[in-house]
């Protein structure tokens, strides 16, 4: 599906714009419409992926220092259709108290936000499915939530090793019952746009259109 319109709603990821940053769900807009959330380790490339699919260099703030995303950041593609950049987990060198706050914000959003219709779990293709990643995947499958595993930095691997890495992730996913019904895997590069960018755009539009 092209990013034109669906259900009478015109949408273009290129028109995505920043709405607000929230420390927790109490500050988020009214819980209605549809939201697709990006989640992953602090060094996995979430913000770069968001900038790539929206064709905007500075929509989501990027940094060489992991952990730049410290709040729940909302972006809107069309009225009621939002992309959410969640705080990164795992790697960031920040005080323990800050990490605890991030964890609380993540848990609250995932467990209580009814407008959440899908997840994009961002992970480095060279180090996929860490323990926290597995917990997120296990939760999303249990909730029957459509989930995209985005294997970023795929340009770091040649085609053969890249394909093998995807196969390995698919093999590991077999430990989760019924994963085929809810989980898709995409190799992706923010530098080489021929790797996964069009695929991810189409999947996001399909998710908004409930055609995962």
C-alpha cells in the first residue's frame, strides 16, 4: 500500500510533525485514535529510523550519546494517527533513578494506552533479541499486538550475513507460541535506503489501516 490515503484519511509520513514530549502518560493527549510506538535499546537507532521514514533529518533528536530519548515523544501523521518514540532502555549511561523513571513511563504506556495498535521493536541486527527485547516481544504476543522487529544498521553486514541474521532471529522467535500471527521481521538501514525503508513505511501505513 502506498502512503496516500485510507478510510478517507489522507496520510503521508513525510507530513509527520512533533506534538509533545511527556514524562508519563498523564500528560499525553486524550487516549483515542491510533498510535504506533517505537521502542528499543538506547543505542539501536530508533530516532534515526523515525527520521528516515519521515524523510526529515531532525524530526526525532539523534545523538552519538545513547539515551537521548528521555521522554515519551509524540508525532502526528494525520489527525488521530500518531507515531510514538518511547524512552530507550538498557544501554544509556544515566543515573539509576532516571532509568527507573523511564521504566515506569514505559510500563505505564504499554499497559494502559488503549490507542496503541502496534509496536516497532528496534534492535541492532548484530545484537538482536536481548533479554529485554524478548520480554517486550513476549508481552506483545500475549496482548495480540502487531509487532515489527526492526533490525537496524543492516548496512554493517554484507547481504549473506544479513540474510543469515534475519533467519537466526526468525529461528529464535519459534520459542514464542503463535509469533507468526503477530510478528514481522525487517532488516533496515538509515544510511542505505534500499534496505527496508520502503518496507517499513508500507507496514506502518498498513498497521494504521488495520491490515498488518
